């Protein structure tokens, strides 16, 4: 299976993002991809809750999801929308940060709501409180496809190794990590974290990323790191998207998962222990 990691610079306008990313998906399929992945918050990257309330929709009414379902069916591909920012029925009005897997028939085959919220103080100028606007998920998700079993995650999840071990033990052969990674933390940690998750589990890691400066019609602009990465089950970098908008193409062979795990069968070597 040829997989394509879409790297883009989403704005806070869902219709604009839909048009751009749809064109990128078509280009990837023209290049032979049968599995296409987009980054986190593909539909709207915004720090303004008032703007999000104005432009976001519930899943059933979301124009982006409807269009991507139709596109996947038209092109006959497996399509992972890295995540969509969606309204929920939660009483506090918080949104869902939801990864959605669409099959070649246009049907949604899996959904995953981001578990770990990015509540950090990177610098005095760069602080994030994702949990103010988004409510965390509470369920890990694996999804079956004809070419591999996927373990779904989103961005900040990558810092929590236990999630990926659980996904691998549940059968995941490919770990998906769509992201809108901070520029500062990306430069320091992005590659190391992704390679570690691959090495620990013997899985492919596919991480499509947002990149560049995201201008905002409301609120502050944001800068993301880019460098969409595809990592082999042995921890090798198979593709790096750099910082430009574009696509990373990578061949996926589930036999490589078996080879890596055959060399180091760490998933079967867990031991119970006491303390600390």
C-alpha cells in the first residue's frame, strides 16, 4: 500500500481548508496513493473559541466530513482525516478533537477523540490550554483495514507511551499521529518521540503535520513545526515533509512489522513489578 501524508497550513476558514486539502488528496491519489492521511484540525486551526463557535459544526452536519466521505468514495481510497474540530452536546460547550477514518465506500469506519489535552507553558509567550475548548476522549481505538490494523492517536498523545503500547498489544501495525505541533517543542522533541513510539512497538508511525504560519481572522496567529514523518517499525525515517506544504509518499508493507517484532519481541516481555 502506498500511503500519502498531507502536509498543509490550515487557516480558520473551514471552506478554504476543505478546497486546499481536497486538491492535495487528489494529487496524492494521482501519484498512486491508496491510503491518505491529513493533519490535526484539518478543518479549522483557531485559538478563538468565539470564532470556533461561529464556524464549527456537529459531526452529522459537518461540511468537511461530508465532502471527504464523498471524495473517498469517488477515489476509492482509505482516508484518515487526522482530526476535525467538532461541536458536541457537552453541557460546557467544549468541542471534540476527532480523528475520522473513512473507507473506500465513503463510510466512516472508526472515530477517535483525542485523549491527552495540550495544557502547557512552553514559554511565557507560548502557552496552551487545549482543555479550555476541547473535552478529552476516554477510549483508545484500533481500526481494521485490508492492508494493516491502525492505532489512532492525535498530536500530544505521542508523549504518553502507554497508549501506543496498548494499541500495539491490541493488534495495531500502523500508529497514526496527525499533528499541529508547536514550533518550539517540535524542534526539540518531534522526531525523537515518533521514532521512540515506532521502536517500542515495532509499528509503522505515520504523522501528517500542519506547517508554517497560520494567519487568523480572529485571535492570535499560530506557527506549527511541519516535518510530517513516516517511520519504519525499526525506527528508520522513511519520509520527512520538511516545512513546505506538500505530500510525503511512503510504501507500507506489514511484513516489515513482523520482521521488526521478530528481532526484538518486546511486546511479549512485559513483567509485573512492585512500587515505586
